[in-house]
C-alpha cells in the first residue's frame, strides 16, 4: 500500500513538473536562442563607431495623449566598450531644425507619417546631423511601457534634489477638455487667458518633497515629464537632470535584481517592453545588448544637457531663445547661439564629452 501511494505521489509530481516545464518552454520558445547566447556566447557583435555603441533613446506619449508621436524625451547614449564609460546627452525637444522647418520633437512623428519605420530613420538622421555623430541604434518607448517597466522592477529610489510644485501637469485624455465652456468661449479663452486659469480641469497639481523617495511607474513618469514647476525645477536643464536620474536608477535597479542572469525576469521584462517599443535593434542583437548591460554594471556615467545655461549658477549654455518667433511659425523654440542651424559648437562640445575629456562650456554670444 505504501509503495503504491509513493508511486502515485511520484507520478503526480512528475506530471506537474512536465506541465510546468512544458509551459515554460512554450512561453519562451522565441527567446530560447537569445537566452542560450546570453549565457554561453560571450562575444558582442553589435554595430560600433570607434569602439562606441551609440544609441538614441526616444520617449513619446503614445495613445490617449495629445500629439501621441511627438517625442517628449530625446537622449543620446554613447557606450565606450573599451573604457566601460557611458556618456548621456540630453537634447531639448524645442530645438529648431531648419531642414524640418519644425522642432526636433516632430522628427519621429513626421517620419512615421511618411513610411514604415520612418520615425526611427528620420530621428536618427536629424540627431546625427545635430551632434555630428553616427547613431547605431534607435529605441522609442511610450509612457505606458515606461510605467509598466518601472512597476515591474518594484519602483525606483530617486533622490529629489529640491522640493517643487507643478500646477500645470496635464491629465491624460483631458488635453482638449472644454471644462464646461462653449466652443465660442474656448476659442476666446485659448488666446486671451493662461491655460491653467482657463481650463483647470485639464491639469493636476504635482508636489515633490526633497529627499529619497521610492517612485512607482506613474510617479516616476510625472517626475520626468513635469515642465511647469515653480522656480529652478521649471527649467529644461532641471527636467533633463531628472530624466537622467531615472535612467541611472532604472539601470541600478535592474543590476541589483540580477535581471540579466535570471531567465524568468528577462522574459517578464521582455513581455512588458515589446508591446511599447519601436526599435531598429534586430531580434538576433538583443542578446548582445543584455551582455553589454552586464559588462557596464559599474560603469561611470557622464551627462551633458544641451540648454540655454543659467546665469545664477554661472553655467554657460550653447542655446538661446530668440526674441522674435516669426521665423519659427510663431512657436517657442531654442536655437544654437552661433545661429539658427549652426551646430558647430554643440558638435565640438559633444565630441569632447564622448572622448571622456574634461570639458567646460565657454561663453558663446548669440548671433
């Protein structure tokens, strides 16, 4: 009797084990070659420019957002594979591009409207021209994917530099809400009143306290997107610095959780991200990116923000805001201090940073 009971228990356990393993194999069949390469093949075969892998990172609103394909975040990452150093360059979304006759944040949207993968191609070409550096890969993620990825790793620990408030953070899906006004009133208010005063139902009040905070995906997204904070946090420079904090924190969290040496965690992250990204990274190159991430675990990260500078902080910038917006279709923009479309000083500064030299932005008078 005991022998029969033992056989039954072993049989049940065997069925359960086969079922579990079978499910795992079926669920990951498309990833098995990737996982095999990650753990057993150490060679990295990615595209490189002088030992650097250059990646353009784009963030868009996506569905249910006003201007869903406009890029809210534009970051150029250069990974020095010889010295294990990373350079992050943040490009302001309001930078005017003469070839486009529009801001740089329209490049992805314009390209996508022309052809399949056109957004990646046009963004790559525009950024390469601004920086005078080749772009090896482009990766675009939408807000939903960003939120899910942050939640999947259990949130991010972010050290908020200073307390700030933003009373004009847009509510998803309410960008064009009339807030009870008639069409005639909306038309009049749009030109004669401040947006918050005219359409308060479109916005929420954000408040962040100084100090270390654990942020879930929703809060982290608000932290990086906030554009109308009172005081110093309302500048493009401060916003870019917050974006860099999030990138670094996400990298640190992935490393601390050993995601890239855990097949189950890789699969979960892959399932979340694949629905929200658009990239020219080929399927057979993802394993190399995972290996590259392992190689850059403790890498030094240098950051450069292209902006207008700050007199109070005695920090020079390479861009400025023109007084007359007539030549820019009436839009608020930033352009190089050397002149509209002249990116020479930007390119010089970027090359210096990418080469891991100590670079100081000198005062440049606007033309």
